[in-house]
C-alpha cells in the first residue's frame, strides 16, 4: 500500500477489516471516505489476511465487538506497531520513503486534489500545490517533446 498508493505506514496499521469490500467491479479499501480500487494481488493478500489472521497468542482469538485490525498487534485489540512494520520492510529490502514519494506523485497526477487530500491526510492547499507541480512538470515535458519533434 506504500508503494501503490503512497500511504504512510501509520495509516496502514490503523486500517480495520471493515474497510475492505468486494463487488462485481473489484475489491476496494475505503481510506477515510474514499473507496480505492485495489490491485488484484493486493486484494487477495488482504482477503487472506482477513480470513486467516496470524495469531500470536496461545489463548486463541479474543472476542472482539467491533472490526478487527488488518494488521493486529499484541494484544490483537491493538494495531501492529508502525515502527515494527518499518523494520520488517527494511528486512525485506522494501524502501519506504522513496517508494511513498513516487507513489504520491503518481496518485497526484491521476486523482483530484480533494481525494488526494483525504487519502494522504494532508491539507487541501497542499494537495492542490502538488497537483500544480505535477501538471506543470508534465506540461513542460510535453512542450519539450513537441518542440523536439517539430525540429525534425
């Protein structure tokens, strides 16, 4: 989710299982108020995690009145630590900051700033500034390509 959607690990560990749903068009994870279409592999991984969560207690699954955490910690009534997830990512050679920045640029280029604001938990003005930055760079690139092609 860091690499595809630019989500910070602190938001990922806070996700609960009720945020995931499937329908005829695909699998979705609702982030804040916006359902985000998941890549099929990621959807399968999340579905497996929901169906067969890793139990870390010999006492079994505690009863839970509300939705469970997608990445349960110890006790399972609390989310896994963001620091621990960062450590696991490093152990598996998964970059965090560079991957998140790249994903954020891609998302900003594809989605309206209002949704980007909700998705990343940033101010609306920041999302609009990012969108202008991405669009300006893209427009400059296209103009440069066009001028190069017209010279040929």
